C-alpha cells in the first residue's frame, strides 16, 4: 500500500478510504424556473434560486479511482482525454482532498448517454455523479445537502441533480454559500410530468453558461428585473406543483424561460442560443396547445427545446415532432432519481 499524504494538518484524523474504485450515476435535470447569473463567482453562488425536474434517460456514469505515479488528475469524457475540463475537475476534487486529507490524484472516466455541452445540462449530471463518486472514494460520507453544496461548486445546476423528482435550489443568504443548496420538493412518483428533449444540433455551444451569465449581469438592462422578479416565478411554480395544476406550471415555465432569454438577447454582445429550428419547435408547441394538447416549452443555453407534458400526451407529441425537418433526436424523459453510487470495489 502506498503512503497517504496529508495535505492539511488541521484535518489529519479523517478516515482514510479503503475504497479504490467507485462508479456513480446521475441524471441530468432541466430547470422550469431557471438560474442565470452568479452572486459570487468564486463560490459559484447563484443570484437566483431555481426549480427543476430530474430526468430519467439523460445520464452520466462516472468511474473514479485513485492512481499512483501520476502528478495530476486524468479526465476522460466519452473515451476522450480532456485537457480543458481537467483544471475544473482538479479544483473540484481538491475540495475532496482537502476535506479528507487524502492527497492522491485520480483517474476519472465519464460517459454521457446524451450530447455533451449542447445545452442539455451535461455539466449537471457530470458534476453530480462526480460528487457522489468522490464522496465515496474519499470516504467522506457527506449527506446529500452537503454534496449538493459541493456539486454547486462544479456547476450550479449540478447541485439539483443530487436529488430526484422535483427539486428546488435555494439561492441562500450566507456569504459563504453554506445555505445555497438544492432539496427535493417531491419524489419522482409524485406527478407524471415528462420532458421531451428535442435535439436540433449536437454542436457544443459557443458561449459557455458562466461566461454568458457574467456578460448578462454586467450589460443587460433587463438583468436587475430578472433577479428582482424571480422569486415570484418560483412561488407561482411551487403553488402550481402543489396543486398539480399543469397549465399554471406550463405558463410560468414558458414565461420564466422567455424572461431569461430576453436577458441573454439584451446583453452586449447579445447571446443568442436559438436557431431557426428552435423557433419552429416553439411554434409547434403553441400549435399543439391550440389543439388542446398540454405542452409547454423551455430552453437553456443551447438550441434544444425541452417540451413539458404529462405521460398520456408524450407519444402524440413525439409523433408530431418526428415529422419536422432538422430534428436530430428526441429524448423522452420521465422524472428520475437522484445521483447514486452503483458500484464500489
Ligand atoms: O449549471 P450551469 O452553470 O451550466 O448553468 C445552467 C444554466 C441554465 O441551464 C441556462 C439554467 C438552469 O437553471 O439550468
């Protein structure tokens, strides 16, 4: 057995993990009430709360193991070694190294079963899976709320993927971010909500979310209104969910999405993630509603459209979308579980 170095004398007595390899799985999530903007950049504290659905069908599986004879973490995403994400992952794993006192480097292999970096919240499932896997590997046994705080440091939306079902992310009020975490409102069996993620392009987005959020905060005249009115949208969505009022939830979902994209569009330079296809699908969703099919859309930092519906209407919406030109793929997702360890050795 190799020597365990302690990187912080103050936390010397932490449990040294006997585990050497862990595999964890996390589902992605889609926010109905979105987060756009950071209150604290270095602690990644959001400027607003958010409310999301954790989705079965869009997942990341991450394997992590300690490695000897390497002097930095090695990161593989979908079988390709990554250099750009490595420093983000290294900083993230430093949190586990500091808390555990285990100074070992790791090899991380991560697979997404959906397009990466294309506005489908792949960073949410990726950092949630990594947080859960590293928690086990480093023997920390942190409870879900603490893991949510750590996952937030990797990606704001990852804090939500720790939990399944319908999830609220609290913006919090503490300057150190200790009350900025997600929690489950209802589990995945509460309501048969479904998301159809309509993929129109699998290209990686040009403006990363963090960069876009900073530009918006600094330049959009609508940004203060976005922040100021956000809690009203959260409250409305929570009431709609408590009443299982689909129309009310759908209306506030679309409104909040349009408001976020208005902030993006009015940033300087403007941030436009939509394409012509995105607009075609918005129109299709509105046409479906005119035919009394319950469908509402939401869109993140990419051209994909996520259609919110309930289980009995998903197949008829799916067949309407499949008729459309330029749709690469549709991922049909019911609500899913939170992040979990699936293998340890
Ligand atoms: O988690 P991030 O930093 O990739 O940001 C996510 C931002 C949106 O997807 C646009 C909104 C949200 O709340 O998921």
